[in-house]
């Protein structure tokens, strides 16, 4: 995948002209998900191709890491000698920037863009060296891994557990003229690693066990793909912006559909989804929310339609705006949409004339975007019973508290009285305009505190007071000068308008506070649902949100009530004891004490009631699922146990019986060798029977949860050799067991007896499925805060579909080298049960080159 923006360089790239007349150099970067995907190989291959076409190419710095194929690609290309620097007790080779600048090639190949130079080099970072080469007019091809990008450094640390000290700013990579992704699947990369094509053989096992695990590589690969894909979108957007392209480019069909919450919109959404499917495009649902936010008209239909958009495979967006048409078109352009789907308006002609037509405005603003207007689909008469709510009328903003209105009246009465008394004594010194301005201050203060009604009354009172006391002729209602009449009328109008605006602002502020509180409540409510049993958390959250004395979920039982969940110091014990009772079901009541509910409270309470219903249903389903799962396991265990007893347990008993009967025969003279053979058979089959019975007992203890565990710090060098020693297959000439435990391994916290049984079962299983002449390896390594013990075989392996089934009791793959009656299939089930009992886990991976690797994850002691 390559990204090639327009030839014009972006503003953050060097713009200087080199001394020889060259423009700034061009930068090409090969990016990969991990070491070994082939970035350096691709860079050298491109360098050879350019050289063959006559370009002056030099290798400024390339590190082959001992890879023969990479070194072979560098053959025939000129190499600029490196700069040798002494640092501490050693010498280090770095790129000689000065030598490259003197050589002045057309193209320089520079590996490892994120590399940190040793002190004494020209620049601290190699990307700074590259920038100097670009400024000098030299083209550069470089390489970088996704984990070295600054923006994803913390994500990579969480994925791999390794802190990347060497990073490169994203702007440096984004400013490149071309970024090309060198991709390789995790499986192929691990095969390259196993074949020794990336690291030296002695480092392969450690690398495969740590950084190069399949999960790590898959996550890093996804990061790289997403980063490059994001840069593709960014480059396309920049190109369109630079060239003034505003119309949508049909690089991919995107269908934007308006989500209004009105009944019948479901029909519109399905039509839009079919349009997107026919064009193999993407569906985007957009709801334009009014600026009233959460306190706007309640409309449950929007939430239902959001879920429908997601069920149809689309994305849902929600934006705020007062101009619905402009907001829809803006989203469509931002999404590079090619089609916009609207529902036909349900307004009558009078409403369309007074408020304007959203559809007509969208058509005028849409430009090249195709606009589809779908006729409304009438909802069924019972749509309301199915949970679809008709949008309510626009609600008046929230009223001010009574105390604020009272204070507003006090300000109006006292303020006007005091101001009139003060101004009356100075009426010959203060003109009418100044009096009206001072009265206006009192009116504005009244509106800000008490709202519109006290302010309008104060404005009219101020109008009368100004006329009576300060307008000639004084102490009469008549006005002699026309200018004064105009001044009084303008004052009354301005005071009324200002009062309305100030009151609206005050109400909006109150509304915003309520909206913030609602948003916080809903956010906490959503977070409560992630609990295993969210019911207690929801009840507690309900009580704290409304400041209640007590909340209880009461279930009817005969003549009385049983408390399911309760919270608070005074939870009601019956619906009759509650201030508010809400019936959730025929026999279930939500009872609350301490407060009556207003209209707004009721709306939020309905959200809580909905979530409580979901939590109750989830609790019932969880109990039913646990019962069904337990019954299924019991039934499967019973059937498998009967099968095992009928076959696997009878086989060793038959061998013991036959050998004992032969020894008891008096009419046959057995040789001493034959007698020893019979006794060995009895001993062998007895040991085999003992192992089967032990596994059966262990499995029953695990299933019953009656496993006794004694945890303490344990050294693997003590447990593993003891477990290997008890495997009877060791030393029989079929295969060998190699134990390789580093001396620096920390102790693990485990039960030594159970851990020995885990290792013994895993080694026994590995030996049983390994071809003759091969080796079973037991290794271990530290990964983050744990120790991974690995049992590696070179057998036939396990297909992906069987990786979980092989840990089920009595499961046998049937592809091993043992005889069919060798075991009842409990070894791996017991091993995983023991591993989880000691706080670890047992996982399965592929062995590079073929085979199976069992990984026991154990907690390391601190």
C-alpha cells in the first residue's frame, strides 16, 4: 500500500533551494509492522532499480543485521563510509552526514529513521540527519517500524509490554512525499523468524515467546494498516483543499440518511440501507440535535433508530445545530458522501411558509450530492405501544427557581423606589435621558435575577415614574415635548426587549446546568451497566441522583413483599410506604422515599426504569444460562465417564487379569523370563490404571471446586526436572525431552505439587504425539510480570478449530502415536484446571516449522 500525494510539497516541508540550484529533496519511507517484514530489502531493491535507470544512488547507512538476502541486495551499490565515534567504553558507527553532503548523490538510502545517534554525532536523531540531506536537495529513501511513531508509542507499549525509547515525530513521516507499507502476515513473519532469516538462532525462541507472539504481531499489523489508511484519507483531503475541490469525489459510495426520530423513519433508513448495499457503499445515519441538548424535546424514537442504523451495518453520527439543512449538508461533505436521503416533510403549507422547508434548503446547498426525498411511510396505529414515541412540542426553557423570582421582585420594588427618591432631589441637575438609563439598569438587574415578568413590570413602572416625576410638566401624565414622548416610548420598548433577552439568557444558563447534570447522570448510568450484576449499582445511582432517602426493588410474594435490592438509610419495605412507586412488572415495584418527581425528573426516571428492566432481564438470563451450562457439562461428563469406564478402564484391567490368570496356571511351566514379562505387564497396567483413576479424581475435584491449593514461591528448576523424571516414555528410544531453563528466571507463585502435575501431563502429552527420533523441549522466559513455561513438540499439531476442544474432559484428537486405549483424554483438561487454580492459564500455540507449543502462564514473584 503506497501513499503518493500531489507533487506540490506541504507547508511543513523544507522549501529552501540547494546551493547548486536543486530544489528540496523528496522523501520516501517504507513502513512496517515489525522488524523482518522486508523494509530494508524493499529499500535496497528500489535503490538498485533507480541505479539501473541511471540515477546516482549511494548507501548512506544500511544495517543488514546479518541477513544474507538483505546484504545481497546491497551488492553493486556505492557505500558512503560511516563515521566511527567513541562513546564510553566502545566505538559506534553512525551515518557520516558530512560525507554524504560532499558526495551529493541524487538518492541516498538511509535505514532506521527513528535511530538515536550516539553523543558526538552531528544530530541527536537520524531523522534530523535525513532532514539535512533533504534540505541539500538529495532524495532519501528510509525505513521505520510502526512502533517507533510517537503517536502510537504508548499503544505499542500496552500491546507488547516493551517501552520503545527511539521514536520519530509523526509529522516527519506524514510530510514524506511517499509512504509505502511493507506488509506480511504474522504467520509468515514467524516462519521467517523460525528459519533464522531475521535473528540469530540463539535469539529465535526468546523472540517468538515475547515480542513476536501472534497476538502482538496481529495488533501491530492492524496499527500499521490503520495509520497508513488514515494518511491516505488525509492526503486526499489535503489535495482537494489545495485544488479547491468542494464537490464529492465518488471514490466510494457513501449514503447519508437523516435520522429525525419521527414515526416512519425506520422505512426511510431501510430504503437508504438498500441504496448503500446496491452500490456496495457505506451507510451513515445523521441526527441533527437542537441547541437545547439533553433538555430538548424527549424523543425515544431517535434512540430506536440509532440502533436500527447500526443493525443495518451503518454508522451513526449526532451533531448539534440550529440550521438542520446546513448541518446535514456539512456532514455529507465531510464524509465525502455521494447521496443524501431525506424523508418527505409532514408539515402543512402554513408551517412550511413560516419556518421554511428543510428539503428545499438541502437541495440548494447540496451541490453535486444526489438528494433522495422518500415519501413518508405511515406508522401502524399500535406504533406507540411498541415503544415509538411521537416527538413532543418544543418545550419552554426551564423556569427560574421561585427564590430567584422573589429576589427579582424585591430588586424591582426597592431599586425603583430608592432610585426615584435619590433622583427626585436632583431632578433639575439630571436630564431625562440619564434618568431613563439609570432606570434601565434596574430593569436589566431585575431581569437577570427574577426573569421576564418582574422585569416587564419594572419597565412599565419605570416608564410611569419617569413620566410623573421627571418629564415636564412634572407631576402630571401629560408630556409637553414630542422628543420626550419618543424617549419614553423607546425606553419602554428597549427595556422590554432587553428584559426578554436577559431572561432568555438566564433560563439558558439554568437549562445548561440541568443538561450538564443529566449528561453526567447518563454517563454514570451507562458505566453501571458494565458490572457483572448492574442492579445494585443502578439502584444506588438512582438514589444518589435524586437525593432520595431510600430506594428498593420489591417483588410480590403471597401477601407480602420481598426486597430484591435496596439502598439508602430508609428504604421502603412495601409500595404503600413509598412516596413514589413505579410498577416495573406485575409482581415487581420500584419504591422510592424522600422526594416527589417533577416532569423533568420523571423523564430521567424513565431512563433508569428502562435500564433496571434490562438489568433484571440480564440477571434472569444469566441464572438460566448458568443452570443450562451446568446441566450440559454434567450430562457431557456423565456420557464421557461412562464411555471411559466401559473402554479405557477395562483395558488395563483385562491386561492385569490375563497376566495374573496365566501365572496361576499349574499345567504350564513358564520360564523365568516369561514370568518376569507377566509381572511387568501387571505392574505397567496397574500404573496405567492408577494414572487414569488419579486423573478422574482430579477432574472431579476441579469440577466440584474442591481443589486444595497451597501457594508459595517456587523455582522452576526444582519442579520441571522432577516432573520430567516421572514420565515413563522418557528414555524408551522414541523421543527425548530437553530442558532449557535460564538461570536468571525469577521464582513463580504456585502450588509445587499441582505445578509438577501440570508439567508432567504436558510433557507426557507432547511425548505421546511426537514422531520417533524427535525432541520435546521445555523452556521458559519472562514476559511482563509473569513467567511463560513452554512445552514444545514437533508432532502433527492441532488445527485451529480443535484448540479449545482439546482441553475438554475426555477429548482425544485420535491423531497421536499412542494406541487408542492409551488414555481417557483428561491430561490436558486436568493441566488447564490446575493452571487456573494456581492463578495462571494454559494456552496453545503453533510451533514454527510444525508441531504444538503448550504455554503455561505463571505469576512471577515480585
